[in-house]
C-alpha cells in the first residue's frame, strides 16, 4: 500500500495515499478500534450541509475567498450525496464532543476541494481542514447543531410517517371490528363485554397521544447553538455569521432553525435531545403495550385467549411441527426494549456534562439517530405485517361470551350488587350460565333476563 505523510501537532502520520481523510482521522482510527460501529451516514450527510451553509456565510462576510469557498461547497454537496461514505468509519466510542468526527469531515471536504482546484490530497496550503472548512466553527457548536438538524429531519421524514401509518392502521381495524362484541378483561380476568373495535380504538388513541408528544418535543430541536463556537461566546465568528448560516440552512433543509433564547445553556446541555428521547420512550411504551396485548389476545390457538388470529408470517419452532408464533409482535417488543435502553444511555450521557460542554455528544447522537431509524422501520412492519392482517376469531369469541360471568353486572341496578355477586358465584361453582342460575332462582322473567344480559346492549 502506498502512503502519504502528514504532519500535525503531535508529529507525522502515515496515511493511505488514496483516502480523503487526514492525520486526525487516522489517529482516531488507530486509537479507537472499539465497537466497529460508526455514526450513521445520514448524520454525516446533514453535517456536510451545515458545512456548506457555513462556507456560504463565510464567503458572504468576505472572510473566505470565493475560489476556496465554491470548491468547499461542491465537496460538501458530494459528501451529502453519499459519494464519500466509505471515508467515515470512526468509532462512536471516540474522543469527547465529536471532535474526531468533525475533523474527519473537515479533512475529507478539504482534500476533495483540493482536488477540485487541481491540487493533490494533503496540500493544505490550497484548502485547509481547520482554517477554511472549519472556519467560524468549533466541534462544540457545529456537531451539536448537526445532531439537531439530523434528528429533526429524521423524525419529520421517517418516524412520524411510520407512527401515523401505525395509527391509521389501528383506526381502520377499529372500524372493521366495531360490531364484534367480545369479553372484556381487567386484571387478566373476565370483565363486562366490549367490542373489539373499541379495544383497537384505545390503541389508536394512545398512539395519537404519543405522536402529539413527539411533535411538541421535536420543535425544541429547531433552536441550535450555531455560532457559539467553543463555549458560547462566538469567538472567531464574524458578525452576521450565525444569521446568514441559518438562512442558508433553511435553503438546504427546508426547516427554519433558530438561535435559542439561552445560548450558553444550549452549549452546556442537551435538553432538546433529552425531551425528544423521552417522547420516543413514551411512544415505545404505548406500542409495547399494544404488542403485548396482541400476543395475549392471539394466544393459543387452543388453550389461550384466542380472541384474534394474527397473520402467520413464518414457522415458529425448530422442534414442534406446525407451531406458529406471534413473530411480528415479538419483534415490536424487542424494538421497544431497545428504545428504552437507548433513552437510558442518552439520559446518562446528558447528565454527565461538565461546565461549558458535554463531551459525550457522539453517543447521544448515535443513540438518537439509530433509535429513530430502527423504531420507524419496526412500527411500519408491525402495522403492515401484523395489525393489518388481524382477523377476529368469531367462534371463540362467541363461546367465551356465552360463559362470561361479568355480564351479571347489568343486573346490579335491578337486584343489587350483593345478590348479583351471589348469582355470579353460584354460576362459577356449578359451571352454569348467569341466565340459568337466574331462572332457577326465579329472579325475573326470561324475556327481561335476555334483554338485560344481551352483550350487544351492554356495549
């Protein structure tokens, strides 16, 4: 392999001749062979758009000459299009604050810009990673801003559409099942009747509530610490840089990002990321409960609840022939468990910041973006391959409804709670129906019993 030699503050570094990154990236690759997990490429793409907007603002203030600036802009476009994804493989467990990732991006953009201007990689007199690509920035404000940009756009473009799709699928099944009367259950015990449609309406409503929470939380992401540079004072950023960069960001993302009211707080803390993470946790709690319920309602097929039939997507056992498991619901459960773990990591990392900076931004960024990606895919698959194909098990529902002791609740206003409880207890001990016990005790006429005990009337 051929190498080129680059010099930095610590000395010389050998770098493969054909790569676009430089000495800081190579040192990070050498120092952090930890998990073989890198920040998602979508984060790099969005970070490149921020670098492009910064170059535009620096050219507007005449701090960056147009020859270098336009080469940097073109290089940023190519990075944002994914042409250099192979150049970004620094581990998520890296030096704090994301400096290694920021410099990885600066070096790739600089070396590509050097090529565009006719030079050779590593000739930083033409375009320098720090002096030109990182102009008016530090990792501390730019990395944090890139997290906000990426998270906002990923929630808007991926997670919310998946969650809305899940909600609409539940709504459709709620309408479809609106006349299917079944046994209700509280404490995992038989309760008064409910329609299967009402049950699914509850699921739909819970998802709708959680979606509103996500929407409220994501709005906090539009405030970004851009222009704060190292500690929030704006050192080395020219007048108007922040406002101009935000204006160009709107052009490239379609989102109006703003400066926060408390700029130093946004440099020190990750309150917006925390709020978003907590809202995703709430959504996961709701979806996890739905998955649990569907596994219960579909349990059996002979000795479980058996109210519904879940779509059969694959064989369920390597040893028991013919066994079919609730695979999609199980997948959804595991995705929700992972969300809980991601949020716990974000919470711990956010609480561990010190003074003017939280150095644990790489792990916050990874967990947020990774969580949005797989949770979005899981919800869509759950909606399409599980919920949309659910069918009521009408024979089982009818059989269970006939034996339901809790329908005696409808008699309480007529015969009193205590007497109704006696009837229910006798029916249970003698394996008779409520109607049979009432007729034997001559509590009321059969016609009136049929009217009061009609499950459809009770729902």
